[in-house]
């Protein structure tokens, strides 16, 4: 069976190369000039958390930050070329707003995970992408911002993963963030689902792909405001490009999760034991607010029946105002062990 690089990527090379070139031009312009943060007292109150210079959540209102200088994203402690001497570089993109408790737990847990034998052979970049407003949270749009920022990094990422703040690789489990020869759902054994995937057709959670694969599917939709929809849309995008190359694998007899023997056209999942992820305390999660359910269902119905809306809704239509981008060492690790990018954005006016 051909891997993803031999499928639609070569057929649509012009399409995704065009997206890549456009994104780079746009982001280089955004990064060229420092920007002061624009937040009203209402926007800064409670929903948007800031971060201090050590990578810890700041309890003061975000409007009190010193934002007169935004660090050059190409200058870091990782060498002039921004590349480590590790075997491969990977990036993880994490959407964020107002979850200081989970952020502190994420830093502490990931620092322990990165010291393990599987993770320590890689060079790492994390992109915490903060939505700095009080509108409906837009997870897919934030992932696109992080994917775009990773695309202009001086590092050559083998794989770029999308990850939620409260879904973390089990320490010692051998989860491999560089396993992306085809798009792969790394979080296939989740603690809060009984160490199982949520259901057979699920393609969300922690997903890793090559940059070319992300470009080929045009990233996520930007149009799912509020909780839900973007992961199901992602699965349809993967199907459009022939990237659903997994089988039921170790879960074929899990009929309660809609698995069936011989089932195919699923997202690839790693071997049993290498997809183990823990869940952080749900009580510390900010309230999940839905957008229009009718609008969500309408868009998903279009995608289910083969709509081409994914071609013009995604990385190719991404717009945002960059308020802040800083690069520093990952908290809790020695200097140079991993790179942390803090990206603060609002939707374009």
C-alpha cells in the first residue's frame, strides 16, 4: 500500500506549494514589525491568561503585560540555523485560552515525558497558540495559526502534531511523535475512554502529519466556532486525499465503539501500547460553549457528500492578527532541550 506521500501530495503539489508560499509571505510580513497587544478590560478579564518570562501562567490581567518588544522568532538558543543535533525535529501545536491550571500541569508533565528515551532522541518545538478575545473558542483556527507559524520556522520538522492541553502522552509508554509516515492519530489509547479510542471513526485528539500532508488537506476548517465539528471535518479532509489508510487493528472486536472486523478507511493508529495518553482533570477545564449547531451540521453534511469547501476553507484562507510571538526554552528542562513558542492572536478585523 502506498504511503501518503505517493498519493494526492504529488497530484496536488501545485496547490499545497501555493498555500505554503502564500502563508510564508503573509507571516513574514506579520513578524517583521513588533505589535502592541490590543485588549479591552473586558477581553482581558478572566478569559485570556498571560504567561511570564519563565513560561508560567501569570495571574495578572493580560492587559498589564509589557509588550513593547516581541522577540525575533528566528533567534533562539538552538543555533544559527535553528536546528538541533537530534535525529529529527517535531513540533506540537496546542490551542489555549484561560486554562492556567492545565497549562502548569502540561509543562510539568511534558518536561518529564521529554526526558524519556523515545522523546529525548528528537528535537522539539511547542507552539502554544492563545486566542486573546472573548468570542467563541475556535480550535481549528488556532491549530491553523500554529501550523502556519511552524511552517516559517528555520527548523525542518519531520512531523507536526496537533495536541490538546489536557491530553498528554503517558510517561514511559513509548509514544513516538515522529511516527507520521502517513497521518496518524497518536492518542489511540486514552485514559478517560478506558484506554481506547473514543469511537471507530474518530480522527481527533493528538494527530501527527508531515507538513506536506497538512498542506495537502489545507489544514483545519476556520469556520467551526465553539465546541465541536472540526475533528469530524478533519476526517473528511483526510478521506478526500486518500489519507485514511488505517484498519481496525487491535480494536476490531470493539463493537460498542462501532469497530468491525475487516474495517478500513480509518485514520492510522500506532501499535497497541504506543498510543497511551492520560487526561487532565475535567473540572479545571473552562466551560465548553457551542456555536450554531445547525451551521455545524450543515457544513459537516456538505463534507460528508464530497464538497470541495475544504479547498478554500483552511490554511489557504487563514487570517489573524499577531499580537505576540516569543521563543524561549521549555520550562523545567535544561537550556536548549526543547523550544517553546508563545503565540498570541486575535481574528483579523
